[in-house]
């Protein structure tokens, strides 16, 4: 069959058969895709329906919520929570697990963690935003799911993906067998395979980082970004491309090659991005596409989450670029360890 005629549903069913997955997994993914279609409609009409701007509320991180944050969160929750496929559900916008119908949660096989609308502060300016999601198989054996089911390493994800709401809506996912992208055809209401078997270049020419935070960066981070910008760099200096919407920056770099950084710094040593809702699912995608993801020191997929809203530094993108960044960041670790072993007499 021509690749452009393969729908997301057909692709999921094919993967289900090949991997021996259940129809429950396909049903859950189909529910997420349905929610993405509805969110697409709301994003397209945002300027006409009074859903632009900030809401009079903050999320659990103390960040001002946008009206579309709340709308997207509500749409996703209502679409998936009664599917019967989930035992536990967590959102970046909610402080705790979302209560699911007890009977359905007791039999649900999977967990879902998601960021309903990444980059939502950009929506007022018609900049691309997105949804990020992560799926694990439950580890508890009975009853409704618990935090234990959600607090699993990224390497144990059975699927992860994201949706970009931009000039077109693109649904990208991996279930551990490569990365595939589907573009929404609004004339038929279906996601059509448009980017089969995505492979990210081993090295790119773009970097994405908020350089407004430079004064807070560690010496290793500053040295790395300076090396990227240097006119003496082999091949010439890299190009800075920073949208401020993680999904948009990541999607561009995934296709074209490059690196995205949101490192820890002197003000926020643990970084800004959330492990469960942003870092782990995108790391799963990156590595399935041949890329790499780390904190700058440790692989993202091997981190054991300690809480639902744990923050981590994120360095993600083309494998060679991430390895180069890690080489520079190791100097920060060397400095830290040296400082910890300075004799008290000398330190004073």
C-alpha cells in the first residue's frame, strides 16, 4: 500500500499484530489521536472562541495556566479516562493522579502521563504548540493504579509520542519499533502516514537553547555553547534556532538534526522540564530514531522517577551532538567533586 494511504489506525493494528500487542493498546492510542483532533479544532479557532490568554489559575509548579492548557487537559482526560484501558492517569497540569472510574481502573492495563499543551504561552502569537504523552504497562497486579505504576524508568515505556499543532497537525509516536509520523488530513479527519521510519541525523547544524539564561549557566554549558558559535568550529558555527516551544524545537531537530538543551543552572540545578511528561517520552522518541538524550551526565531513560512532577536537565537530539555536550558538561562534574574535597583550612 502506498505510504500516504496508511492511516494511523491501520498502522497501529499492523504494529499490534506484529508485536503481539492487545487491542487495548490500539484502543488507547486511538483515544489519544481522537483527543488530538479535537484539540486541533480548538487551537485553529482559538482567536474566535475566547480561549486565548491566561486563566485565573496556576498549575502545581506555580506557573500561570493558559485557557487552552485547561481546555486541552480537560479534552484529553475526558477522552481517555472512560476508555477502560487505563489504571492510572497523570497530567502536568494536575497535582495528583486523576481519579478514574474504579471498575475501569481495576482492569486497565496501562498508565498515561501527558503534557496537554506544551508551549501554550506561545498560542497567543500563532506559534506551534503540542501535546506530549507517555505510556507504561502497569506494575501493580490488581485494583486501581497507583503512583508506583507511573513512577517507572523511561526505558520501560511501551510507547511515547507527541502531537505538533502548527501549519499542519502531526502525530509522531513510537512503540519501540522505530518512529513514525502522521499528518492530519482535515478533509477526511484521519491521520495519514507522512513520515515513515524517521531517522535523525547523527550530527546537526542547529542548536536550541534559551540564551537569556546564560548568566545562570555553569562554566561547562557556557563553554559548549561558545564552541557551537565559534567561527573556528569545523564546518563553521552552528545556527541558533529556539522557538520556546519544546515540541516545535524537538520536532525540527528530530527531522533535520541538531540539539536541544534546557540544562540545570545556578538558579535551577534540576532544570525546568518534567521527567515524566516531557523528558522521558521525548527521550524514548529520540533514541528510537537513532538520537540520544541525557541530563548532560546520565541517560534520561535510566532515571528512576521519585515523584510525579520531578524536574530534570535535558540535553536531547543528534547522538554525536549530545555526546559532545556531555564531554563539556563533565568538566562541571569534575569541578564539583574537586570543590567537595577541598581541605577545610584551604576553603576558609
